[in-house]
């Protein structure tokens, strides 16, 4: 009978193997898959915004958004994609000396660029569909409101939120390694990603979409009216503030995924002697 789930130690081994495979792909393959990942994440972000933009109750709006947004990462994992935040887990393979830091960083750079291209493509297409006019332009106003809020975050806030975000996103990817069927992977991904959205943490790739769509929409008078944001806040929706948000969020995402998740699990299951590992597996700790 096929195993339906891996143990914690086996997940770590699988995570290392995945990291090795990522460094062996051709750059063109990696770029295409990373563009697709940016597309999937952006579509998840847009769909979540559409479903929740007119809900006045803050908690309910967050819950609805959180229930829908995970479709992006689900598509990345099941259909195939290279997502920067998930690829921070390659540090497990690096720590195990199975890949070099140069190969890992090369992957990260290509994937980061590809994710941005995918995010830009979807933001551009959505803007040109006129879908932001939905609900008398309230959806367009909501897009501006999201970007305005993100633009107002300090470096410390964005950095800390980025760490918290990728603890959940990368652990969703890590947990998906345990499942051997599609349904199992969906459930492994859905709950942590929902938690990150409901909590309001910052995801660098999702923010690429949020800022791009807002920059395209900021000159629409009706969207501005429906956003109910001040002229001062509207002025912060620009490339400079976008970069000032995405840089600390990216750094936080790297720490959350590479150190708190990947390095921690590698230390527990690969750094310690086998006898210690066996004892931990038996005790369930």
C-alpha cells in the first residue's frame, strides 16, 4: 500500500531533494515557471479582493479573503511553479551541503524577476479588462486602499510582517511535501495561507501585484473617490513607496522561510545524531 503521508524527518529529506532539483533546471525553465507562479499568486490576490472588497465587517472580510487567496499557492504547488517565498526553503539543501550558495542565489534572482513579470502581466490585464469598475468602482477604490495601507508601513513593520508571512507560507509548502495526493496537498496549503491572509501579513510577490494594479488605477477619479483615502495617502502610491515596502518584506520573507522553517527543521532532523532523531520521532516531539 502506498504511503499517504511522510513523517517529519521524511519531509525534511524531501525538502532537501526539492532544493537540489531546483538548481538543476535550465534557467529558461525556471523563468517560465516563476512567471506562472507570479500569475497564479496575482490571480488569487485579485479574486480574494473581489470577493471581500464590499464587506464592512473587518473579520468577515478577512475570512472571506483568506478562504480564496490560497488558490494561488495551490496552483503553484500542484500545477508547477517557482515561487520566491517557497524557494527560501532551499536553505535546507544548502545547509546539507547538497547545493552551493551561488546556485541557490541564482535561482532566487531568476525566480524573483519571473514572479514580478507574472504579477505585472496579470495586473496589466486585469486593469485593461475594466473589472475594477465593478460595484460602481468600489473594487478599484479597494485596490488603492490596499496599496495605500502597505505604503504607510515603516521598514520595521514591513520587515516583521514579512517574517511572519513566510513562516506560514513556507510551512504550507513544507507541509505539502508530506501529502502524496492532490487533496492532501490542498488541505496542507490552504490552512496556513488562510492564516497569513486573515492576519494581514506581508508577502513580497503578492505585493508586487497589489502595487502594480494600484499604480495603474491611481489616476482614475472614480476609484479615488471610492477609496476614501486622503490626497496625502494617495501620493504615497508610487514606485518609491512600493520599493520601500517590497525590500523589507522580501528580507523578512527570506528570514521567515530560510531560517525559521528550513534551517530549524534541518537542524532537528539532519544536524543531530540519528539516536536523538529516533528518540524525538518516538516521543512525537
